[in-house]
C-alpha cells in the first residue's frame, strides 16, 4: 500500500510528472509552466514528460550537459514540492530562473541579478529554517552565473532580494479596482529597501532555504521585469526568458 507519510508509487512522486532516471543533476526552475515549452527549442535531445498541475518537466542537453527544466508555479508551497521531489529524483544543483521588480532606479528592465541571499518571512521558508535552512545561495553558483553573463555580453549584478507571499498588497500594488485611499502607500517596499534589498519577488527565499535544508546547491537568476523605483514595466520579456537559460545553462556547463 502507498504510505500517507511517503505517497510515492513505483519510484514516482505524487506531483511531478516524471520518475527514476528522468531528472538531470542540473535543474532550472521557472515559475510559469508555459516557459518550459518556450525554452524547449533551445535544448537538444529533449524528452517532454508532460504537465501535472503547475509542474511541467523536460530534460535535454545544453552545451553538452544534461539539463532539466521544471516549473514550480507561484510562491512557496508549490516551489517546496518541486524542490523536494526533484532532489529525491537525483537533482543536485537547482537555479531558479524568473522575474523580479527592481527597487533601485539604476537597474534597467531586461538586465539580470544573480541573487546571493534573500530576506523575507515567507511561510514555507520559515518552516524550513526550523530544519536548518538558510536563504543563501551557493557562492560557486553565484560566481558561475555572473561569469557566464559576462561571457555572453549581458549585464548581471549580484545582490540581495526580498521574497514575499503576496503579489498585490505585500508588494504595495493596488488590490482593488479603484484606489480609494485606503491602500498602504510604500509600506512594504520601503521596508525592503531599508534592509538593503535590490529587488522583490516571490520564490528566492524558498529556493535557497528549502534547498539548503535538504542538501541542494541552489541559486536564483532573475530578469528584471519591472522597476518599482521608476515604475517601468517590461511588456515583452521573451528575450529575457531565453537569456536566463543561456546564462544559467552556460554556468552549469562550466561547473
């Protein structure tokens, strides 16, 4: 009988649509499952394992290295599920590739950040801090991402981001159709800036805290989709998404 405490069956996890031997040691984790299919044509010898809920998974090769891309969905709970099941299927190094809003005026949309650590108090990260997890990236992965971006002629800085469980209220976005004056104007963003965060997003704290608790090397490479200091927004970010793969894939191929 399948165990409620470990609901795997025949070596297959209850959530990811894959099984033994399907996952490479190096994994990229975008949030959006549609980005998995977007990036598939950049890999060779691709096997598509399909999609289950928010989790889409493919494995192929990039610059001669076997590489898996697995979507996590948005936020902590689904990201934790993906990380734990990926690790149990053989993943060793995981890099989140996704978007963030910059909190510094000089950070242009379309440029990149290799996250070295994260602040925040997301529920999932709080749970894994009790298991010894820390929201710090692997230094080797951070260095590899920055060097890979330089090789490709792309701008990539390192820095600390803030992660939040909330996209609207917790990031000072209007959460009603009409601004009636009751919204918190800058309360959360200003707090993140005061702590030294250069950007805000929703998964980096989880990736690094959960990863460190369960023995993964982790990092986060983020494309700047918006800038809250200047109110700029990048409407078409397909090129940014493809460059995330180019940078992270190059970093993996050199490690």
